[in-house]
C-alpha cells in the first residue's frame, strides 16, 4: 500500500503486512490491505473511532492474528512472544499497562532491567527530564494526571532499545506543549533509524512527523500517500483531510 520512493527501493521493509484482513464474526474490522514500513520512516494511520486503526496496530504488534495475510518483522513472521521481537519492538498504548504499586522511577528501572540496559541510572534521569517527569519520579501512577500517565508510557518506551516503535494515539491527554514535544520525539526516533507506526486522530501531528499517511474508514484504506498529498492546510493553520479521488474524507 505504501508508495516506493527513490532511495527506498533497495531497502527491505522492517515491518510488512501483506494481504492482511481481520474479521470478527460477520463484521469486517479491517479489509484486505498491504503495508510496508522501513527503518527511519514514520507511517501515520488516521481515521475516526472504529475505522480499523487500532486493529491494524494490534496485528502489526503481533497481539492479534489476521484473518488473512501475513505479518513479518525483519523478514520473519511477527510473534509477540518471540524474545528477539520483544527486544526490538516497543509499544505505547493503554495506560492500564502501568503497575499501581510502582513509582515512576521504578517503572523505568523495571523496563531497563528487563531489556538489559546497563548502568541505567543516568539514562533514566535523562528520560525523566525529557518527558517532564523528574518532579514526579517517586510518585505512584494513581497520583499522576492523565497527561503524566501518557508521558510515563512514552518514557517506558524511550528507556529501552528499540528498532520499531508502535504508538496508539500517544497524543491523547497531552496538552499542546506536550504534543509538540511528542512530535519532536517521533522525528528524533526516525532520525536515529527507528521505524515508527503511529495511530492518531490529529492530522496536524501526522503532517508534522509522517513520511506516509493512510486514512482508514470502516476498515478500508480510503487515502494513501505523502502528507502533502493526503492532507491539506488552511489559512488558519489547521490541517484536515484533503479530498480523495473517491470523494472520501
């Protein structure tokens, strides 16, 4: 589904979904589609609630099996339980992933130890500062605001090694300043060679960070291309979906 660009032709995709669909009973959550994501690139998935974005992300992460098609990571079948995959794929999603009895710092220490990060103290301090969590390092999740919880999830991904970063609406509960920091973080990740698959409701965020945008509606891809092709910016500076060839928005 993704366009081939000059300079990409010789680079194999890190993540590839081929002929993938997902059906639950009689409901098609995701129609047959393809996706290729290379290292150092960001693909953004846009669409309303129920459009199939999160279903696609779960399949990409190996957390849900497609009804048809294949998912490969670095040329091998995606398997969330494979230690080699777990060591290289970071997922930022539901705040329910937080442990209620661990402080912010302890969360990051646990992730660092689990992924073999040595002498992690200074790095954890850096990540805490970068995510504006230094003053909350000894707080439990229950004492954090919703935006701070989201920052903790992002920090947990940043403190560990990763080649693929899967983000499920990471801008939720973040204020405008924190969303700008999120955009900077994603651009830094791709600049360092990390592949990023981003699910978002914010066209502005997608335009700022993505190399490719896919727009989903009712489980189908209705627009696919470079942000400048798929998205439009008005005189008020806001971004929205451009008119597609089939009239979908």
